[in-house]
C-alpha cells in the first residue's frame, strides 16, 4: 500500500514550501514520505500530531510537514518534545533527528527520554556525517570513513544506537533504510503505536558529501549498497538470542560491519533491519503521570 | 506537469518539484524512464510500466507518481498546490 | 514564608501548570515545593536531565498551552541561554527564575550575589528584547512572579525573575491576595487559514494558538516570516526586528516599575535593587537622621532599564550611589544615563556577604562631605 505522492503532498505536507532545500537524491524526502504515510495509516488527525526536529538537514523536515511543527535547537528536540508531550499527552509527537543531532550534541536528552520512556516516536536519520555544515565526522562515522574533519579516515569508534537504546530503556527499536521504503513506512507506523519511547533508526545516504569523500557512488549506488549490507531480522531468532546484538558500527552502509548475533544460531556480516527489540508491558511516562494526577484528585475528593 | 498515458498506467511528472537526481530512472526495473538533456526523467516507454511504484517510492521530492486505473488514494493537483499561498 | 516559596506560590497563583527544572543551590526549594504543589492543582512537574533540557521542556509545554516555568542559579542559567534565545525569537511565553550566586563557574554556591544582571540582559546570543524583574522582598517575590507570568503571556516573551539569595532564603511575613490579577492566553479570533502566528504588528503580538487545535503552524529559531517559515529576505527580517523591539518599547509604561522613597528633596540618590535595596532603604533612614538628604530609587523592572526616569533623576540630584552585590553592573547603566549630570559611584562587594546599611551610609557621608 502506497499513497499517491500528490495525495501525501496535499494532505500531510506543505507544498508551498517546496521544493525542499535537500540535495537531489537525499533520502530525507523518502523518510518524510514514510512518516506522512505512517500517520495516515494509523488514522491520526494531523491536528493532533506534532513533529519536533533539531538542527541539521534532518531538522528542516518539520518545516515541510503539515503538522504542529517545532524546529528546535541543535540536539534538544527530545527535551522540547518531552515538554510538549507532558502538556498534551493525547498528542502523537514525532521527533526527527540526525545522527549528530541525536547522538552527539543531544546524546544526553536522547538517553533520558529513553530512560523516562516518554511516549515519543523518534526517527533518527543516520547518514554517518554532518551534512548541513559540509561533511564533518559524526558519532556514527565508521572507522576509516573519510570526512572533512578526518581527511585520512576516522579512527573513533562509532556509537551503537541500538545498544544505547536497549541500555537506556527505550520501549521499541527498529532499523530501516531509505531503500526499503515500504518497510520504513511499516516500521514507523508500528513505532507510533508503542506506549513509551519508540526509536526508528533510518540509514540514509549523503552521497554528496560522505559518498563523494569515500567513493561510494551516487544516491542510487549508496541505496543499493544498503540492500547488500543489511538483512531483515528474523524475529524468532532474535527472541532466542542469548545476548543482545553487538555491532561495531551503528549500521552505516558505507563500510562493512561485523555482527555477532544470536550466538551460535546465526552468523551474518550484514546489519539487521526490522524490529530489533520491543519491550513488552511498556507504559508511556506521560500516561503514568496523568494517572497519578487522577489518583491524587480522587484521593482528595 | 507532464502526463504520459499510453498503456494501463499513467505517470505524472512534476517538473517544478523534480531535482533531476535520477533515482526514479535508476530504480525502474522496466526501463520506462529516460533522462532528458538536463537529466529530468521522461516516461518514454510508459507501455512497459507495471505499476511497481519503485520510481515513486524512491523519489525524495514527490515529483513523480504512477497512476493506476484504481489508485490507492486520491490524486491531487500538484501545480496548484505548490503555488497556493 | 521565604522568597523561594513565595515565588513557587506566585507561580501557582499565576496559573503556572508546568515546571521543568534541575536542582541547583540556592534555587532548589522552588523545585521541591512545586514538585508537591503542581500535582495538587493538576499540573506537571518534571525533573529534567539538565538545565538545557529544562528550558527546552518549558518551551515545548508552553506551545502545548500550559503556562510554564523553570528555576535555576548562575551556572544553570548559562546553560539555558541558547534555548532562552529560542523562546525570544519564536515568541514563546515562559518564566525563568534565577536565584543568583557569587562569581563565575561554581563560585560561591550558597552565598548571595547579584552577578547575573548583565547575563539576564545579554546572556543569549544576538540582539534581543527581554524583560527582567527583580524582587527585593518576599512579598515582591510573590507579586513579581505573578507579574512575570502576566507579562510573558501578554507580550509572548520569556520573562526572567532575578532573585538573590538574600530574598530567596529570607523568611518574612507576606500578604497573599486571594485572587491575583492573571493574564490568560487568548485563542486566535481568526480562522486557521487567516492565522498568522508571528504577525508583525507594531507594538503588539498575535495570540499564540496552542498545539493540538486546528492551527497547524511552524515554529523555528530561524528568523521567520509572519507564518513562521524561515526567511533570509532582508526586508522581512528588518520588519521582524521592528516587531520584536516595538512589542516591548511601545509598552514601557506598563512594563517598567520602580519605587521612589524620599527623592523629592534629595541631593543624593541611591539606586538599588533586590536584596541590596533593603540595606539601601535603611541607609537612607540613617543618613536622614544625620541631616543628609538622601533618597532611594528601586527598580522592580531592571530590564528594560527605566531610562527616562533615570535621566530625570540624574538631572534632579547631585550624586547617585549604586550599591550592588557585584562589581558594578547596573552602575554602568546609571552612568550612561546620568551623562555626567550627576556624579555616579558604586558600593560593591562580591564576596558572598551582603552589603550593610552602614557600608552604604559611609558612602553617602563621603560624597556628602565632598559636596559640602
């Protein structure tokens, strides 16, 4: 099921703000389309949906989406969104962030939003580089990846968002790519139904900067390599896994990554995509808070 | 807007939204689309279209859509949307 | 009741229903009190991971339609500055209470100071209008906190309540009005299609529609047009500036508040605010007892500074003394406005101890001898 592009544009976006400022072939437009479709398929009233974004190429998404939109400061989107969600717990709040936005400058806010398990749908668009400022290293730049601040290749270990999310207490974590668009839509749609903090990491392409600096080809070639370097997770195997997935990279398609998954059951160098984990019995912080308020009010009455 | 209708499926191309990134052309499994001199897609072989929507799904700019006889949703008038204020 | 408690109760009375904060001495009691009080009135209290997040959360909650506040001290106030600028630029009402401490860095965390006067004015980057209120008693801590929320709502701006530990930790008797006058946020009268959330009206602001109604608009820290969309058009940006400055400047009569005591015949005026104004008031009494005609000018709104009143005062008195628990931050402002017509000097200390009436009296007597 794929909504017509013109319908998405009319119903969920702000066509008068188009064309976007994103480079030709940038995956961000695909992510935006999937978010819009996820909202549609969940049957949500767009008046009751908010999109909160940070700074960077990804941050610009909120300006193009026809929801209640808030383009915040760099890295702080989860904190702004926490305030909004607590004021309007009935509202569906989508937080879109880039890799630098969410894991570097905003790392603390992301960690604590996950720890509180506040009911936000976070979409982290990971292209392994700072795009808007011209291709500097990000916390997910793979080891050896060349950037404008690591001319001979990054030697820092990239952040593993998945294990971070698991440790911090997120309710749901899925990984998708901008190449598998139907899966991307489905995963965001599913994340939006989670009570608690749901995170979807979307591997995207910055062919203009990271791709060029690392000779990874154009947008379509980078998308093709996403297909080659990822695999759909088998949820049954995942549940059986004795240890959580251990990745040496956060899943950038640019450099092969080694994965030790479901020890003894499955060996595959490809990065898994799909629902990586979901915590059952999770309950959104805001609904727990308001339940406490009601309890207090009843006790007084 | 360039509407091509030759077989069962039509393709709408919204030139004002298109950035000529070439993704639609690259992902079309049926070689329906061809670049013009500036790299913008032309649906020169529309009769080969099978409505897989690979072009539409991969277009980051909402600049192309495949229109089957029974579309999944309404079709909006894109040029008027862009210029409305 | 002490000043922090009065500020917390003032917030509740003003309709504050959202508080996000991070503990920091000497402001922590505000958070502690509101963590109990807000749930009683159906409000939200949330302890955030840091002050950056606290400032962000109150902006988010304000957009959700709740009157929102945070409280902090100097180091935390520094962390809030980026998002405080966001609230200024995107015209989101909110209240920040800063109970100041001594010095840069961790400084003297438990001691009183007035070192953030300039940070309150210019702490965030770029030119910007701001409103800062300074209480000098527990009663004023209550009244000015209520007023801070009212001004924030009326002018769609963050308002800072700048306290010092003298007022915040002081216990004194207060008389709380049963129902203080409260400004509530109006809904836009226009249809969503006609609504301009950031309308450039000279001297006014558009009503702020809460998120979740049919008004779906865009809020950004980028300079924006009347609809909220980013722009780099110099003409639009200059109209934006005119709007931002005029919404405050056109209402100075309403925003500015100060108190005068015994200034009619005064030769020497004290300009003092916050906890220091208490010592200054006493020093005026002591000086008068010795036959020196001293008076007191006490700003309650410190930013914007009461410029016109200060210029008039400088034309009326021989000398102005500015006692402050800092190295002379407001003295600069007073000197500028006096323009040489009255000699200005400071009584300053930033060692954690309060300025005493005797210290100020000594300064009065010294300049009074010079004048004679």
